[in-house]
C-alpha cells in the first residue's frame, strides 16, 4: 500500500521528489495547486489559460527539481516558474495586439493626469468586500498594468526584479505601476459609488 | 506636478530611493499638499492590495488535476529517473535488451559453428502474382515458382517454374 504522504514536511517531500518519487511530488502539487493557479489567474484573468499554465508550471517544476537548492521556499520557487510562464504567454498576447492600443496604454490614459480626489478609496470596506473589489478592478486593467501590479503588490518584487522579468526598463516599471495604482484607485472608488447607489 | 516627481513620490513610498534622497523626499511630501494627497492615494492602494489577493479555487479535483500533469511529465520523459521503481523492475529494464542481444549472439555463434545455412527461401506476394524463391548454396541452384493468382487464372496452367544455376542470367530450365 502507498504510504500516506500528507503528514510529511515540505522539505521531506521536496527531497523525495528530487530523487524521483512522483507520489511525493503529487502531494506537493495537492498542497500548493490553489496558490499556483491563483497566481496564474491573477495575471491571465482567464480560467482555462490559468489552469493550463498552472499545470505546465508543475511539469516544469518536476523537470527542474534538481536546480532547486532551497534558497527560497518551494512555493516561492514554484511561483516564480508560473510567473515566468504567464509572462511568456502575455508576450504572445502582446504580439497579437495592435501597436496603437499598446502605445495608448503605455501612456497611462487620463487617470495618470487626474488630481487626487479621494486619497482613501478603500475606506470602510470589510476584508471580503475589499478582496472582491480588488479582484473586479484588477480584471479591468490592461495585461501590462495588471502584471506589474501583481508582481509588486502580491509577489513583493522590487522594481529591478520586475524589470528583469518583464524585460523592460525600470522607468517603464515605475510608470506602469503608477498608472496601475491610480487606475485602481479610480476603479475602487467607482465600485464603491455603484454599491452605495 | 511633473510626472518625474510623481514617480519619485511612488519610489519613496515603495522604499526604492537611496536613504538620503528618501529623507529629502519625505520632508518635501510632508510640506506639499498635492504630493501628500498623491502619496496617500498610492499608499492606500498599496496597503489595500497587500495580502488581499482573492484566493483562487480550482474547479478540478485533485486526481483529475494531477493526472494531466502526470501524463505530460511522462510524455516529455521528465528527468529520466528510475529511482522510484522497485529493484526488480529496474533490473528488468536492463535485462530485457540484454537477453535479446544474448539470444542474437547465440544464433550467430551457432551459425558460425555449424557453417552457413545451405539454403534460403523467400516468398513474396503481389497483386495477382505470387513468387517463391528457393536458393540452395550447396547445389549452386536457385528455383523460382511464379503463380498467377488473379481471378480467372485458376483453371489455366499458370504455374511457372524457373530454375537456374548461380551464374547470373543463366536460365537452365523453364516449364
């Protein structure tokens, strides 16, 4: 009978997986699949694409297990893999888009130049409600702005690291992040107005 | 406010400025109402998003989700590890090709030991025609049977036998 792996510590499961034990790897997948899927979904906003990319990430993870040295936690390492896959996919999407739309989004639209009307657009919101609104607002951002926001706010990456991953300059990262935040502020404020009406 | 300054306010907020510049920027933001309002808005979004990601929920069950990953790993051959297989399974992986090679070596040794085979027989079938070739090396003779197996040929005397010596092109007999 297959021994129960659910009681094993992450480090043990990783070590066994590195030796080729697929049952241990399956346990790691079961533990972190939601997190990996959530990261892919945050970036792609498409359930099917997120599902495929999260599964591809696990396959890549298995193939590169020997490279995992334990410098970071296993889930951080896996998250980096799924982010890279999402970024590759977003680059494919970008190639399919017209240059004019891309340039317009890069400019930052009207939000960038708007004065600050409400410095606290999330005031008085409960956590569940806030999460839901953030999710809805994120869905309305462009791929580039959503990506930079996810990498900075959720993954807590520095500008330099985001620029490296997105293959752009630090200036572009700063500009995209600025626009994304201002747009989020506008969207969250408008969602609050919608709900109060 | 100039866009460069807006970005600097943001960088200050994110802790991306060098210490000295960050101190100067902090002082300026505290004095300037516009910069202060912008910093408050950006900070609010930053704070709101921090650890407030919607938890993703997969629609697929554990087994189904894993089965697709497992299939892909096997298809792409993975890291090629066999450590998880039991010892007898690993041994069998090596023994099967070894046994085949040993059997072939035995046949070749027997052939060398007993001398080359004295005859070969080759049969080939085409549409409407069947051919059997018999070659006897010791008799230096090759016999070819040709049979017309097409429809309507059954009643006719369609069998032909050609026998010739191993001199190329020397036909000895024809029926």
